[in-house]
C-alpha cells in the first residue's frame, strides 16, 4: 500500500512523534496514519530583558505554584491507584462472602454424604501426641 514513485515511506507503527523533557521524561506522544515530517525549531528570544528580570525576581512564587500543581497531580494519581485497589479488595471480599455462604448452604448435604460426620466441627477431631526419642550418639569418658 505504498506509493511507487514517492520517496516517502508509510509504516503504520512508526508514524508520529514523541516529546521528551530535558530530564528524560516522556511528555507527549502522538501517532498518525499518514505522518511524514515534523519540523521544529526553538525560538531564540522568548522574553524581553525586563520580562526576564520579572520572572527571575518572582521565581520563588512560580516555583511554589508549580510545586503545588505537581503535588496535586501526584495526589490525584495516588488516589486513583488506591481507589482501584480498594475496588479490587472489595470485590474479593464480596466473592469470599459468597463462597462462605455457599459452603454454609451445602453443609447439610455434605454431612449426609459423610454419614453424619461434620468435618467443620473441631471437636470431632482426635488429637494424639507421640514423642519419639532417638539417641544419635553416645560417648563414654572416664573422669578422675
């Protein structure tokens, strides 16, 4: 499904771009069916000298704002993870309760099949203790 005369190629899995931070963290990823080129050039001057001075002067304020936003984002991620874990735990406990109820409903039939023996009753078990002593080696010494 590639054009014969063109110098471009079409690979379904490799079309798109990824944007990374200077720290090596992936910030964004886009995939396209027909994507041939991405041209990007950073701007040389974003701020004037006065604007840069203002930013440097207020850097602590910006840092606090960004830290608060990062903290809120991390908290939201944590809450999402814990909510999923709580839901899984809740489903597990519900299933466990269903199985216990099923076992309780089947108890009479199980006792009938075992000839009146209730295997869940701890008093039906006989506990026997055996002590076995083995002498591994002996050594006789004469003491004066």
